[in-house]
């Protein structure tokens, strides 16, 4: 009996996702543990492993399809010894017009519509997203009636390019428009015409178009990660009363200690970054000032007994914050190794949910870009985030005399509902002292 493969919930908060890429095709054999697809959640792009063994009989949802609900059938798996053709014909069912998968997934497909089944979760549209079923000149609709048959990926590319799908000839089954058609602009000729009388490709809507800001633009569709960033940061600024506290930190002693530690750890292949030491300094400061290791939870205040530091990493899909858990009790070499691994996973979109969900406080470092000082937005439901800028040579009072020192500005953003100004100031002072007397980071 064919087995339906359903859209998995790859994180506790996942309700839908984008099927970014299939790594198998129809007819391929798979075994338990094989990577079948890459799925983009609201946090990262994650690998989807096979649970059962068999042969991929039919792929129901094409790669690039967005907003696929958890539980939607995305492929049909033929069991060992089962006829693949029969499994493909019998499994899965087809999507209904209200975007829900068929109730009986084992029910044979209805031979009602001549066009191939669209992926579950895709609605039957009366009009294409970037144009009506009629051409600009008022011509008759396509032979399929007032519906334009196109793959989800083709629709997305056409929308991004501002193309009218009604002007593109589909090369897929029953005239279905596929990715190659949109990219190659396959445009049908008018009946009885050729050459100069043929239809010409539509001009992208963004070409020569100006926005309300009176400047040419190209519209880019938001990915799931960027949507979540926008939603959470808007929520944070609208609902959390931020208070900002800044201190200047002299880094000379910390930089000297880092150089000494790296020299001693070089045989072990360990190279500490300044950020590794700052992660440890923030965790130790939270140990000294536990009133800042909290989060506001309505009528309650959660006091955390462990320092889990979320570290901002710039990934191609957007900002993400992998977590160094229990950072206050870990050595610098362990923090460095974990941070390198997590940052690599973040940039490749391979973080697992437990590696980026949670955290009791955050650290954001823009010093590598030469940024001197900035105010970061709190990552809810956390109570604080520390923003650190570049260490630079500045005039500084040293032992009562004016001299030159390497100084870094650090700004703490605190949720004023949970953390009073005095407690936030105590944390910033503790962080400053740990950085300027860094032996406290290695004992």
C-alpha cells in the first residue's frame, strides 16, 4: 500500500513552510535516514530525512512551493515490491479548491481535470497573481478557461519579474507553465500571425517604474526568515519599553590575554576570537547580576539559573541567533569551538531548532564593520541584549594621565518592565570590569 509522505513540523512553532529543494526524484529508492528534501521553516532551511524505505512513486509538491501546511502530502512512497505506477495512481489524492489536502489520502485521483495535480496547499486560482487570464488586448482566455495553469515556482518567478502569465506558452503537460517557460519567455503567436504580428514578451513591471519614493525599484519577495524578523522586531519595539545604557570598555588587557591564550592553545588548533571572550564576559556578568538574567512573562518574572547566550549571526537568509548554552560555566576553548560550528551551520541554513530556540540574553557585535556604537532591539521574550562596537584607539585617562587606549563602546538594551535602571547599570559595570580585568574569564 502506498505511503503518503507529509510536510513535517521541523520546529515547535512551524505551521507551514517552503519546500525549497527536492534531493530525490520520482523513481528513486530511499532508505531510512536518507535526506529527501530541504525545507525552509520560519527560522532556517533544514534537511528532511526519510523514515521508511521504498521508491518515490510521485512527487505531489514541486520544489519552490511556499506556504505548504504541516501535514500536507508532498510525495507518495511505494513500499518494497509494490508497483510504482500503481502506487503513483492510487496514492495521495489531490488538493481541494480550499487549499486543504484531500480527506482520504489513499483514494485514487479523480480523472476530472485534464491538467496535472497542483501541489497540496495550492489553491485553484481564477486569475494569475500577476495578470488576468485575458491578454492586454482583450483576447479570448487560454483554452483551459479562465484559469492559467502554472507551477508554483513559475508563478513566483513571474511575479518577481512582473510578467503576465497569460502571455507565456506552457511547455508542460496540458500546456502547464513551468519554470523554464518563464525564464525563457516562451510567448505564443497570435492565431494566423507570425513574425512582427506575434506576441512580444511582457515588460517587467519594475522596469522604468518608480515607487512612492520617486526612485526605480525591483520588488523582492520576503523569505520566511525575513518575515519572522520583521514580525518579531516590530513586536519588540511596540510592546517592550527599552532602556539603553552605554559604557566605554578599555580592551588592552583583554587583547593581551587573548594573544597569550592563543599562543598556548595553538598546538590544539584553537584560536580564540574577541567575540568568544565577550560571550564569556556577558555570561559571567549575568552570574554577578542575576536580576538581569530574567524575562517578563505577564504577571510573572522568570528568573533563570543558567546563562544561555544567543549570539547574532548574519546569514544569507537573514539574522539568526544560535545559542551558547550555560556559557558562564564553559571554558573559552569550548565556547570558541561551539561558536565556530554554530556560525557555520547558521550561514549554511543547517541549524537545528534546539540550536537557535531559547536563550536568556543576547549579544550582537558589529565591531568588525567598524561600527562605533549602536542600540540593539531586544529579542523577545528575553530581557536584555548587549550591543558591542569596534575596539579603536581613543584618547583615554590612564592612571590619572591622558593617554591612548583601545576602547570599545558597549550598549545594553533592557526590558524596563523586568529590569530596573540600577540593575542594568550594575550589569554593564560588571561586564566592563570583567573585560578590563580579564583573568576573571579564565578561572
